[in-house]
C-alpha cells in the first residue's frame, strides 16, 4: 500500500497491508468487469506556467519538471494541454496572427510561445527521454479566442463570435499552429475548436453555439486537417463544464458522419460533480471518449490546506467511475500570486513556485493526483467496484484499475474525520486495510 495522510506526515509512504481482522467488507473489486481504457494524466503548458518556472533557478526548474514528468521521482504525467494564443494565464495578450485582415496568414508567428511554452515543453521531453519514455508526451492544443480581427466584437476578450467569412481562415490558423510546432520538433496529439464556447470572459474567449461548432468542425477544420495530412490528430469537442456536456454532445454527435471523426468530448469541473452527465453521455455515445481537461481551485490562504487534495481526488474518482479515460489539471506551475498573468484570476496549482524564496511548494493536490497518475498506467482499464454503503456515507471513495502488466491499482480515499478499517475483496483476493482520517491509499496487487 502506498499511503498519504494529513495528520501523520506520510507522503507516498509504502506500508504493508494489515491482516483482515474485521468481517466488514469496505470495497469489492470485480477484475473481470473491465471498462474504459486510460490514456493518461497531465496539466496545462500555459504562458504563465512557463514564465513562473523561468523565474526560478536552474536547480529548482529541473526539480519541478521532474516532480511532474519523471517516472522515478514524479507523477509520471504523459499529457499536456497547450493554449493556441493567449488565455487568462498568459503574461501578455496575443494571438499568432496580429496583422488585421491577413487572410493568407502571411504574418503568422509563434514568437511568444518560443519565450516560454516551447522551452517548457522541451524541458519536459528531456525529462521523459531520460526515463526512456520517448514519444509518450501527448499534447492537445486549442484556442481561447481567434485573433481579434476575425471576431464580431473586434477583440479577443469578452466573448464575441467567429465571423462566418473567417471560418476557413481560422481553420488555416489552426493548421499553421500545428505546423509551426512541428518545425520546433513538437508534435501535437489532438486539437479542439474552442475553449469554453458558452462563456463570456473578461479574458480571451469566444462563443460558439452547438450548430456553429458543428459547422466549423465538419465543413472547415476537419477538411483542413485532412488536406494537410493531419487526419491522425485527435479531435475533441465541447471543452466546457459537465452540466451541459450531454446537450452539446447531442448537437454535434447526432451528425453521424461527423461523430465518426470526433475522438472525444472534453469537459471541465467548475459547475460541480455532474457525474451522472458523464454516464449519460457515454450511454448515448459509447464510441466517443470522455476526457477531463481542466480543473483548479482558488488559491487558499494556507498552501497546506488539505481539502484541496480531497477535492481533486473526489472529482477524479467520480470521473473515472463514470467512463473518463484521461484527466488533465490546469496550470502546471503558478507563483504565490497566481501568476504572472494578465487576468487577475486567483487560481492555485499543485506546485507553487515562490520566486522570492526560490522554493517549490507541493500542495496537497499534488499528492492526491499522484495516487492515480503514478500507479495507473497508460493502457490501464477501469474496473467495476462496489463500495459498502455505510462506509460511503462516512466518507470512503474508491476506484480501481487493471494495468497492462496485470497489476491492479485500487485507490481508496477517506475524507472523514474518523479512521476506517475493514476488508477489501478483489476477485479471489481478500486483504485488510486501515485508513486514517483524511488519508488516501493506492493498493497495488500483482496476480502473477
């Protein structure tokens, strides 16, 4: 058992499992009932995250990158989300096509990305290569807004819509981005049309109705990708909260020709749990993957706040138990002021970088994410579980996975103020477990 607890100071500590002394069965795992395949875990390569890291000395930069992407000392991340142009977590407002009416995109440029995001990605790739993980970094890109001159409101912020006469130009803009990154030695795994297409924000944002997103994807972006030889790119839609994801999925995926080319529906957590919407979306469109692509909390006064980690694990358990195949956090790094950024958005990240003290701070969310990402491997399969009703009422939450090497990983979180003790049945195996108040454990079971 790998164990982390609030009050004992244990962090990823290895512990022997106790004998099953009590008859109480807290959890049953059904190894024969496999569900969705897991792609991986990651975070966002924002301009802010990159600049926060660049403000630290070289040793801390190296430590921070390893903390996420090393398989030996880190969280074994293998995925990343990349903004196309600026977002709320950028140090300047920018697009990659700043010259108005440049329909041919002759002045397209990724110079701002070369200052931070691209060096950050290269640093991660070096870490992964040292762990013999070549080719495993799955990068997914999307815009928060088209260039201002393509929009109805003439600005990147405060919503507005992509003007229909620029649909083809915007598709070409996204193709240019893919090619520009390839020229830097960086291949993209996936792409989407727009971040949070129903949100009007004081930072870069753009509105798409379901019909508009469907038209842009089917008639413009997908043909442009195919013409450019990028038909292998994974196409995601929606990219907003869970509460309306099924409605948007129905608007887009009801077109069967288009649905055959959509890899997944991406979602965020800010509207609340809505785990039932994940289940319903999967039941309606079982061939389409469900991918959690953004979550974060407001920066707490106390960076040691333990409930932050529990919020993360609660969401991850609920998502994975309802057909989610990949999970990505928001900013990889932030400074103590949630920056450096232009939007004044007071978010936290699992790793906070204190520029003044030249110190790296791991929040509780870092450890809770790690109880999944370190032990649930690419290609693992989610397993059916059944949790004891009384234990669930007390605060026990669980999920389980079968890794490609046949090792089982069972994640159990006790978010209550009391310890929990009992047995776990995993197939024919039965073992004891004791979870202190406010703790999380990953139990690894080998059947070989």
